[in-house]
C-alpha cells in the first residue's frame, strides 16, 4: 500500500551514505522525473533541464567539483537540476501541445501565448533566473518525495562549484546549475532533525 504524503514527508531524510552496489534502471529514473515535472511552473513553461550522472568516470570529476563529497560516487545516480533562463522558447511548443490535447481552445490559447510573449522574452535575466530557480525547486522536492515513495533515498546538494560544473560538463549559457540530488539505496541511517516551532514562523493577518 502506498504511503500517505504526510508519512513520506515525515520519513524523508537527506541521505549521505549509500550502497555503492545498488543500481536503479534508467527507465525508472525517467519515470520519476516525468512524474516530478507535473509540478507547477511559471505559465506552464517548465524552465528546467536534468543531467543524470551514472558514469563512474564522470562522477569522479563531479565529486571534485562537489568538494569531495563521497555520496557523489556511492549513490546509484546523481541528478543535476538546471534552470532554463530562456524558457520563453517553450511558449509555442507548450501551448501547441495543450491545444492538441484539447486543454485550451483557440481563443484562450491566443491570449495565453500573446501574454507570455509580451512578458518573458523581455524580462530581465535576473528575474527569469529567479523564476526558473523557484520552479526547479518545486520539481526537485517533488522528485525526492516520489523517490521516497518508491523506496529510494535522496539527498539534495547545493554545495558544489557551479562555475566549474558548467565548464566541465559543457552547459550552454541558456542553462545554469541549481542543485544536485543523489539517488540510491540508504546504507546507513540519516540523522533526524528538528524544526523551529511553527508558531514562531507564522503570523495570521
């Protein structure tokens, strides 16, 4: 029986110790990423890309870029989540697809496409990066919960040299690295954490 979302959230931990002999099929990784990309995004323009690191030699270099954190090599895979600064290039393909699926009529599509073309290509790059970062964060969290539901462990990693990453893995200027997510089988329990009392973080107005 599938666990409830509340249980998954409570039991998910950021894992650092993985079974280096455990493998996950590419097909299952693709399935999890496809599910994760059901997350909401700015005007449904899906400003994300993924690099899935499986190759041992590539991960040796990635480990150096990630300040020698061992989980880069011991996890079954490492997912690099990239933001798309030029997500406005997705406007026509996305809305064409929605139209073909019957989700929007021609009049609504014309309005949506027109508004998107007015807004996003001319927005400052920093604003577009902020939108892509926010949306990619939603996808990353959704991916980790999907992986947990399937019995896998994950760990988000912001600690890596993003400039070196882009250079080493030939990332085009359109994209920028946001987070690495390790994926695999837990080899040692992750420590539990506490949270500041919610009453200290919430104000009702």
